[in-house]
């Protein structure tokens, strides 16, 4: 099967692509590579690729493509606040257009990387995929609208599958330090503080990026009728944590560290726990294999091997909002998040 992976050079894509190659898939990549200056360790992706913004996709990009795995987009809540209009342009409108082009080109499957952020302010009840959606950010809303657009494009020959990922963690050559587990480990290793910017009482479901990648492969491997128009929460029902509990776990794992709160720490409106039983029942091969304790150990090893300073992960090198703002202020990126010198098409 020939699969086009958008965002193949991103945080998840760098882990997913090698896994897909090991499973025998022929992978093509499409990525504008906004974070080309943010590689952490060695990045080796030897697949045919197009350095292209998904907003510029053409029907020719889907020639001989059997399936699309759509990871590309603005990837978190703070990024979505830089420019809400651009967030919806990329995460919603470009996603819908990409899927329509794929359908018109004869692509059969479209796997969409969505988010449990769609549940938003949901409290402590365990949520299934049928739960009401209540996003509290532009990012979450953009994902809700994209899901609706994709499902509306479904036909008996074009099959979208929605994967609502729990909050990701884990090591990657394009590591993200804005994610809660990664962030707390980075704080602990660079300052000996496990630093919380909220009161830590909100719930988060967590999932390792290898398990997200395995879930995507399981969907591609499955008979189309099992995943047609399906929505799955991705993660492990047992891996729902309060943020404070995550901080205390990190502190116990890293000697001589303590949990501290910001002076401005307050309640976080993003609060949800999810059940992943539907995916476990439907696609047993997609059951999560990693837990947060494993992820903390992996992150400690990776960060210690590559070296990290506080200014790295809190500054523009790895902080995605500050990275994008620096690119805009330096004139390399337009306010609509396009490369000024059009290098993404080179």
C-alpha cells in the first residue's frame, strides 16, 4: 500500500514513518517543515517527500496513493491562539480540501489525527467517543470542525477514520516540550524543579507517540469496513492522570527534584478523562504498550544523551509558539505561516 503522510517530519511523523516502513508500507511525505531548526538528536527519514504546505496540495500529489495519514497542522492550544483565522485555515479548511482532493483522486482511506482536546471542559467522568464535544480553545474547535467535514465526505469508496489522540508524550527527533510529560521532565532535569503553571487538578489522558503510531498502522492494516467512518479515542483507559499526579510521578523518578507551582498557577479549563475501550475491542493490535513511567525513563535518557538547557525548551528553539513568533519577527515566515523564500517547495 502506498501511503501519503502529511506532517511526516513532525513530532509523531518521525516515529510513525519508520514503523510504517517496517510494516512494509510505501511511504510518501508532505511537510512544510516549520520546525526544521528544532531537531533534537538525529533525524533520518529516507522517503520520497514534498516540502509543501498542505494548503497548496494538488490532485497530482495523490497519484498512485492508496491512503492518506493526515498529521500536519497547528498542533496545540497556544499555537492556535497566535492567529485563530490561520488555525482554522490550516486545521479545518485545508484538511477538508486535502480530503476532497484525495477522494477525487481515488484514494480509498483517510486517517485523521485528531485530539481529545475536542472534549475540552468535560470534568472527571470517563468519556467515550459518543460524549458531547466541548472544546475550549481554537485548536480544539478546529479539530471538531475538521472531523465533521471529513465524515461528510465519506462514500462507499472513500473511508475516513478519526483518531482522537490522548495527550502525547515520548522522545522524538522533533521533540515537543509543550506537552505535559515532556515539559515536566525537561523542567526537572534542567532546574531540579517539576514546575507547574496550573494548579494541577485537571485530568489528562496520556499516550506514548509509539502507541499513537501503532494505532495508525492498525487502522491501515484493518479491513476497511471495520474502520469506515469510525472515531476512536487513542491511548489507554488506565492512563488518565491529574496533572499534579504526573508531576509527582516525575519527581519520584528523578532524584533531588521537587514539585513547585508558578505564582500565577490557577485552574485549567481543559479537563477530561477518556475511555479507549472501543479501539481495544475493534483493533486489539492497537492496544497501548507504554505507560507514563516508561515515558519518563525514556525522556530522561534521551534528554541526558542530547543535552538540554532551560533556554532551549523554554526559548524559541523548542517552544513552538516562541519558535513561530521568532520566524515571523525575523521575516522568514509570513503571518499566515508561509515561508517567505518559498523554501518549503524546494
